[in-house]
C-alpha cells in the first residue's frame, strides 16, 4: 500500500485508469498502461508515482518499479518541458543526424543526455523512431519532425519559444 | 506500378475512418468469412495462399496457426506485433496511421479462424498517432458491430486491446512481447515451449506482424489462388519495402515479392542521391547481412536473398552510397544492439560491449589487423549461443561488413583512421 503519500490521480486521469482496469481481465497487463498515465500525469515515475500505481493495481511497489525501470519511456526523474529526442540510428546517421545533434547542443547550450538547468529542455539521442524514410528525424514530446535540416530545426525551436 | 493491395487506401482523405474504409469495400471479407466459411476453411485459405510472416522470419502463417492445439479448453490469444523497432523499418506505421481498419479486419478474420475472443495489438510506445488512430478505429468498429460481443450479428465475439509499449526494442521479439504484455520486464523466454502452446498467461497464443495480418482480408476476399499468383514461387503476395538512406525518393513501396533490388532502387526509389554510386544495401533491416552493388539484380524475396547470404527480414532496405564508411555503420549498429541487449545471456551482454570497443578502435585509428579477426571470433562466440535470436542479429553488421568490405577495415588500420572522415565530418 502507499505509505502515507499524498499522491493521487486527477479526476480525469483516474477515469482513464478506471477504464484501463475495467478493460483488462488480468490486472498485471494494466501495469504498462497505468504507468503511461502516471508518467504523463506527474511528469516522471518517482517513488510516490510508482507507489500510487502499485496500490492502484494491488501489486507490490518493487514489482512495479522493476518493470518501470526496464523501459526508456518511463523516467525516474523529471524531464524538461520540451523533450527533444534525435534519432541517431543507421538511416538517420547516413543522412546527417550527428550534425543535427551537434547543432542542438550548441544552440540550446545543453549536451545530449541532459536537461538544461532551467528545466525547459531535455536533449537526448534515441534509437530508430520508425520514420527512416524521412530521415533525419526527431521527436519533441509526442510529435515527430522529419526531413530535418539545421534551418528546419531552427524554425522548430523558435516555434517552441526556445 | 503493380496493383496496390496493402496501400490501396493510403493517400485518400480520411483513410483512417470507418466510413472511408467501408466505402472502399472494407469489412466485406470479414462478412464473407463469418457467413460463408468455417474457421478451418479460413486457415486453409491462408495456408494455400502461401503467406509468409512479414515480421522478419518469413515463417508460413497458416502453418503457424495450425500449431495452436484445437483440443485444449479455455482461452487462447492473438497478439499483433506492432512494435516496429528494427532500424530502417517504417512500413507497419503506414498501415497503423493510415489504414487501421484493414488491420482490424485482418485481426477479426484471423481470430475467427483461431477461435480467439481476445486480441492485443502491441504497438510501440513512440507511435502516439498510430495508437490514437487505432483506438478510435476500435471504438468505431465496436459501435458498428464489427467488433465486440456479436460481430455482424453472429455468435462470434471479439475484444481488441490497443496496448502501448514503452521504449524497448527487444519487446518486438515475440516472447519478450508476451512478458511485456503481462506487465513485466521484456525478457525473452526460453523456447520451447513455443507460444502456440504456452503463450500469453500460459495459454496458446499466435503472434503475427501488422503487415502479415493485413494480408488476410484480401486473401479471403479474392481467394488464395489470386494471392499466390502474386510474387514468386514460395514467396507469394505483395510486400511493403521501406527504402531509406541514400536514395532520391525514400519511402514505403508496395511491390510483389521477387521484384529485383535494382528495380526497387532505380525505378521506384529514384536511384542513388546526388548521382553517387551504390555501395551496399542491408536488404531487410539492420539485422540482415549487407550485400554489395554487384548483387543488385537479386530478387527481393525470402529465398533469393537467402541464396546470396542475406535475408528479406522486415523488408527494410537501407541504402548506402560510395561515400559511406562501413566501419562506422557497423559501429553504430553494434552500439544499438549493445544498448538494447536485455542482459540475460553473457555472450550478448558482454560480447557486444567488447565488439563496440574494438570497432571504435578501428574507426578512430587505434586498431590492428588482429582486432578484425578478434571481432569475427567474438561474433561467432555470440551467434547461436544465446537465448533469443537477437544475439545472432546483433553480430551481423560487424560480421557481414567484414566479410564484404574487409579491405576497408584494413585501410582504417593501415592509415590509422577513417578514410571517409572528411566526407562525413565526424568526430570521436
Ligand atoms: C530482437 C527482435 C526484434 C523483433 N522485432 C519485431 C518487430 O518489431 N515487429 C515484428 O513484427 N516482429 C519482430 N520480431 C519478430 C518476432 O519475434 C516474430 O517472429 C514476428 O512478430 C512473427 O510475426 P510474423 O510471423 O507475422 O512475421 C523481432 C524479433 C527479434 C528477435
Ligand atoms: S540474446 Fe541478448 S537480447 Fe536475447 S535474451 Fe539473450 S541477452 Fe537478451
Ligand atoms: S533510423 Fe532514424 S527513424 Fe529509423
């Protein structure tokens, strides 16, 4: 059980969670779906979030934490407001993704794999995003930006207010 | 261009909506299956069509279905593999985002054939748009009585879940996918037992790729003979080829299996970018051995590519021009596999890190000829000695680039660095 934590889902998120619980006959299968809701709701899966998910599902927090730590989309610590992920796998690297990453590092003043101290942006490299026909590609939060050039990256950053 | 089957609706406004799909003949195959065919007749049709799995291994789909025991009481499951993570592969995403109902119809017919009443689509976590469209499609289909308790008024019922992954390449491996669906870490299971007998929740389970299941409606609608007349002998039907890298027009092309690589690259994908020469191709994703420009007349099908020492894999055609450094390509991909190793097997977990260090040494001018042979030795110590096929896949980039481009490795060693460095402008 959650040990005295105040963490709760918002009413909308709770509705979503209830729908998930209702839909899955085997509660273990609801682990990933509910973790997704929690990640979105709290911005990361810290201990309190994991405990909330565990108690929601009637599973041990260790069991849930073990699962969560396996998947790259679940983050134990808060990320920046804008999470920029540049694909550096084969098709993207053939078309210059390294240059895109370096441009972003310089322009944003943050190295790959890090969050800027002001919390506005996290820059990382990722494996193939399944968009190799429009390489190079990056994802900003949930959205894909394709056929990147440094000019295009610049205008995306401006649009994001960065 | 050949008649389009899998991509026929792509590009039509609102192609993802039920009304569009139905207005173009959608769900008639499901109706035909439910009204005119017995489940076993659907399986027979899929067998007769010659359909082979489009997820990577090319296993005959009808045969896979027939492994599910018929006499075991209790639930059985179908899992659609929509984890699409093999580098270079972006074909399933086109279906998920543009024609989710074609996939749902394929799933419904397959579940009818297999007496499955609950199916899961395991879609990779990053495909937010695909998941959203699929979810809406499921809701539309349920509303219209095409899914749910009584499909088209029959006593066949089906519940379809859209289940999002969360960023893990190994979850595309079928048993890791099952573990993940059970809310666990995606650690591949030891086989046997195979999922057909012990799968999801320990129950008989069929796992098929998105494109595989999307072939089923047209097989039922037009007949297995029609499907088998497309392609080459033993390699039937249409195939989605995802072409990326150094071509003028990258993209997903639907062509019959057996089209030549040359045709695909030069007639459809517009040839090599900037008028450069073709150097090498990974014809079926990053886990398939590279072939060279001299082999461009190979037919793009399972058997022909196997005959030249490669594989069709997922149909992801990664094209490299003559300015590409093969050591750099091998290094990047070996790093990818090292990163994605689930860590259960020592050779995969430790061996790949060792290979990365050796490849880095060669690429950045600190390597020796002995390192090239050592790479091959480590690779053979991983291949075939791991729990899941990722171990075999992971060593292929290094192994196959050394086999075909050993001179390039040697010139790195000789000159103490990368001869392509200025072209690629890379730094350590
Ligand atoms: C490391 C690894 C990753 C895989 N990734 C995928 C994938 O993303 N999508 C897929 O359909 N099959 C993938 N497969 C193949 C599946 O294990 C399985 O063979 C396939 O989904 C079966 O479907 P099919 O018979 O329709 O081809 C992968 C296999 C391995 C070893
Ligand atoms: S081969 Fe690699 S990925 Fe597959 S089970 Fe072993 S360690 Fe995991
Ligand atoms: S390699 Fe970058 S999206 Fe596939």
